């Protein structure tokens, strides 16, 4: 038995949160988890383009955490206590911090801004970092509008964008790509 992918229930511009609450597809909560979904897809692109096995493993773990974040954001906060959802944990942030520290050991200290690029995987990692920052901004906007959002989600996204920046540099290092320093026009 197969299910149809189209339900036609969203044809008028509404969708349902987990819990059944109907909202407009333009609702900031939909924008938040849609951006997390986009971020997750970009993490997959980076994972598919790297040859470093350890990085691939971390990227897959990040994708799992992003599904956790997406499910939290897709949930009606008034109905969430009645639902069983996976949890994001402080240890998830700590994993990113340890990975950042480990990658930084192999890198030269940064003394100037660098331009994104040098190898396709590096460029993809930088695009992924930018999408992560956008997801973070949307979540912060939700928080500023006093919408229910787990503070750990914002912390994780902040650390993830840091991780993605260092990962871009690390992947550049692994691929012997040249980091182009930004030289501002004076």
C-alpha cells in the first residue's frame, strides 16, 4: 500500500503543525522549520562532497539533530507536552565545540577574513553556514515575538554556524585549496 504524496489540504495556503493546529504557510513557525529543512539538505550536500570519513559521520549526526530541531519547531507549543518528540541536549552543543577544537588544531590561525571558495565542498560548506545563520535569525525573531522556542535550539544553531565555518576551513585544508584572504579596497 502506498500513500499519495499530495493531499491537496494545503492548496489554500494553510498547513498543519504537529498537533493539528492550522496555520498559514507564511507563518514564522513554518518559515523556521522550512529553513531547518533547507539547512539539513545543504548539510547533506557537504557530506556527499567530502571524502573525510570522520566529517561524514559528524555531518550525519548534525542531520539527525536538525530533524530533532525541525520536529520541535513544527509542533504546536500548546499541544507539545502531550506529544513525544526527540530532545535536543546540551551535549549536542558540546559535540560541536569539541569538533571545532579538533579541526582548529590542524589549521593555521586566521589573521584576516577569507573569501568563501577554493573547492566545491568548501563553497557548499559556506553556503550551508549562511543558511544556518538565517535559521538562527528566524528562531531569534520567534523568541523576540515571545513565541515558544526552546533556547537550546538557538544555542545549537549558533554553535553549528561556528562549526560550519571551521569545517569549511578544515575541508579547504584537506583538499589543499587556497584560502583567499579578503583585501578590502581602500
